[in-house]
């Protein structure tokens, strides 16, 4: 996009040079110094070649060359006083470069943005005042406004184009990164993760030192699953929402199995953090109270109306009234860290358990 704008400036410069050539050739008999008109045309032609070649490369778009571009445009306008007759000038005859001089304004707008384009319009307009030897009139004031609009709008359009191009480039890079990560994840899932899961299972079955190897394999499997998921723990820059999966998946280890949807589970950051905080508390309870050999499972679901996180284990469980007794004794872990968190964000938490049959914590929050 940016290079295309420079090519547009070059095309404008060439077309307007042709127009200026036609006017100089057709009006040379009316000039006070016809040779001066052709000398000015030669200078404009040479400068056009220089700038078209230089601006075609990023290294040639230097600030000093763009400033010199404006200086050349102003000098060719002022040269009209020497080339043309005072009568023609006073009757509104066009300047020698006519609209070719505006190419310098466009160059400033493309190179420096709207403010640079409008800044370049001022010396062009002042040179027109000098050429006519007159104070600003209504028509000259209108000319200044027109030049300012050209410089400002051209610079603004260029900036919009650059921003759009950058956004498209970021989106393309993001999609490419996602596609590459998914490709790697599929390969890892079909090979490394399956091998680690097999080693973990066989190690626990064999016991002894093999069980320790199985435990290490299970930990690496959980870490690798979290890595290849690629979910970000930061809110999305465009929507401001957070993917709950990124907060839940790191809980996986040799004892805890995490199952999440393939697509993002999005919630506002405060809601996502409260939900994940309750899930962390429930998983901690599995590790602390379910028993040494107990395993836990965390399931994240999104049914469109609400998001559910269930934490289930096959541990010792507990009988009815256990939570009420704990709360009365001042042990407020479940009531505060789980039930209270969900209640504060408009969600709900249910805890069910039976002795010897494990415990299940069901967390729900509605979509907002």
C-alpha cells in the first residue's frame, strides 16, 4: 500500500509535467522570456526524473530530498515573474509549473502524514503570493484552503492505508501462527502425547520405580498439552474477553485430567478469573482431601447460554452436612473460595459427595 502511494505520486508528477509542457509550448510566444520557459521546463523534467527514481526506493525517500522537492516547486512558481509578462500575471495567467507543483505536497503527505502535507502547502501558497506580487485576496485564500485540504486528506488517506495494511499483516501472521501451531499440535498429539500417556499408564500398572517414571511422564504430558493449546492468559485486544481455557489447562498434572473445548471459551476478565479461581480451589481440595491415590477430572463446557466447569474425583468423599459443620467451625474454604466466588459474579456452585464415591463440584456462570 505504501509503495503504491509513492507510485501514485510519481504518476501524478509525470502527468502534470506533460500538462505543464503543453501550456509552456502553447504560450511561449506570449512570454517575456520564452527561453526561460523552456529552461524551467527542462529543470522540471530533470527533477521529475530524479524524484521518480529516488522515491521508488525506500532509501531514496529521505527527509532532505522531500524538503528539496518543496523548494524546487516554490522556485519554479516564483520563476513565472521573470518568464511571463506582468500583464498576463495580473490577469490570472497560470504559473509555469501549474499543478505540477502540487506533487511536492503529495510527496510530503505520503512521507510524513497529514501535518507534513499541510505544512508543505504553506510555502507553495506563499510562492504564489510572491509570483503575483499581491496581498492575499479571497481567491488566493481559497487556494490556500485547497492546498491544505489536498495535503491533509492525502496524508490522512496514506495513514489509514498504512494502518489497514498493518492490521491485515498482523491478521495474516496470527492466522499463520495458529495454523502452524495446530499442525505441530496434531503431530504431537498423534505421537509424543500418546507415548507419554502410554508410559504413564503402564508405569502406574507396574508399580515401583516404573510408577515413578509413569508419574514423570504424566507430568510432562500435562505440561505439553498446556503448551500446545496456545491459549493466551491476557484479554483479547479487540474484544476485551479472556479465554477460560488458558486459566484452567495449567491445572493438569499426573493426577488431574483437563478436558476443554477445541474453540475458545470467552468471558469478561473478572468473570473468567473468578471462575478459574473457584476451579483452582476445587482442584486443590482434590489434591489435599481426596486421598493419595485419588484422581481428578476437570471438564469445561460451553452450551451457549452458560459456561460450566465440573471438577470430579474418585477419592474418599464425605457425608451429608460435612460442609455445614466445616463452615460452623470456621473452615470457610468451600463456602468462600468456591461458592462465594461464583455468587459474586452471578454464577452458581454445587457440591455433591458421598463417602467412598468421590466428590463433584459443578460451577456455572452465564454468558454476559
